[in-house]
């Protein structure tokens, strides 16, 4: 599924894909839904470290972790990308503990860091919606709204922003909202 955001004659393609984020060779950077230690974990984090190889963990050890809502960049090693941006989503705790702002900050700070690094193509997983239990309906709304607001405010910054959804239910949810 692809949507073109046509702003000031500059087009940013926003795409939804069903699949594995470690197999997205058409983007320069993939985003990891990491934990604060940046030392690896389960879910998409485990898959990214496994595919990238042990050098990724070695680089992550030098970063001294990452706060919730913030983002840090590393090399991508054996992945088919140039970089990995590690961001830490909020753990869902009922929704009245700043979760929405922190989740939006993950997308915003990842895009800022990619832009600052000169990258034009990026892929995101559904941050916080697995082990961190953020409800998919709310999380997908925040993901799409934050990315679309960034594209509007920074026309031409990105050529391609992909959401890589791991199952059909997540893809359907994003598709309805888009
Ligand atoms: P969090 O701790 O931020 O919730 P998870 O990795 O547990 O992170 O889950 C985030 C999302 O990533 C979930 O929707 C999960 O289904 C999805 N996911 C897990 N593995 C992959 C993968 N290899 N590629 C893309 N998405 C994945």
C-alpha cells in the first residue's frame, strides 16, 4: 500500500508493508524498538540484533543506553541497510502516564536523527505494540499522525517512509487509519 504526500511539489511516499523489518533492502535506515539498555531484547529488537550480527551489540554497548522517547543511531552491519536508529517506546501503563507523547517522540526524534544524518528512506516497526503492550489502535494513530505532520513540516526531507507490519491485523489497522 502506498500513499503519496504531495507537498510543495515534493513527494514523500508513505508505504505500508507486511513483513520482516530485517529484510527491507530499499531503505537506508531501519528503526529498532529497543529497550533503555540498548543491549538487545526480544521481538523486533532480537530479530534486528540477530540479523545484524554481534558487531551491532558491540557498538550499542558504547552508547550508554537511551531514554524513553529518544533515539540513537548505529551502523547496520550484516543488515541490508546503512544504519539502525534505536528508539525506546513507552511501556503501556493505562494511557495516563504520558505514553502518547513519548510514543510520538519516538517517531519524531527518529525522523529528526535520520534527516540530520542525510537519510531519505526509512522503515519503522509498530513501536511499543508488542512486549510493551501499547494498544495497536492508539499506537497506529500516533505513528501515522506524527509521521504525516513531520512530512508536512519538512517537505522533501524524505523520499520514502515505510511502516513494516509483522502481521495482517497490524497491516489492516494501519490501512484503515491511512
Ligand atoms: P516493544 O517492546 O516496543 O513492544 P516488540 O518487538 O515486542 O517491541 O514489538 C513491536 C512490534 O514489532 C510488534 O507489533 C511486533 O509484532 C513487531 N515485530 C516483531 N518482530 C518483527 C520483525 N522482525 N519485523 C517487524 N516487526 C516485528
